[in-house]
């Protein structure tokens, strides 16, 4: 009888403890990096765009700030892409941009990373 009461007491706790399956599914997070070179300089500038709303599955502000800080210390394009690859990012698209119709290339990369919440 005691076992029956114990199981009946434990049943509501087990029902409440169930996780929502929509929150544990892995999903993709995207970011864009733009690389530009300074005028008469070999140093590059890397800008990271991770979206505006971190509640919609994009990078958190802390993660984006850390990536931006690390990318600002990098001095060439390939090292920036390799750094992102080491962090688990994959290049989805590459697009050379032109600045106001000039022929100066400012490449932009769209990157994706699979994350599990």
C-alpha cells in the first residue's frame, strides 16, 4: 500500500518534469561578416552582423561581442574565415561587394552554425 501511495505521489512530479521538445531541437544560427581594408593600409577591418533579436535564436550579445573582439585582432581575410571555422561556423555564401559603384571589393560572408539550446 505504501508503494502505491508513493507512486501516486511521484506521478504528478514526473508529469511536470517533462521537457518541451520544441526547445531542445538543434537549429541553425546565422551571422554575416564583412571584410574591408583601410585606405593605404594592409590591415583589414572585420564587421560582424548577428541580427538584432537574440530571443529569435540568433547569437547572444555576449557571444557576438566576443566574436567581434576576436575578429578585430585578425589581420587577414583567410585567418578570419579560419577562426570562424574553428568556432564551428561554416561559410554558406560569399559575395564581393562594391562600394558605391567602385571596383573596391569588400567581401561579405554568410556563415551558419548548428546549435542546441
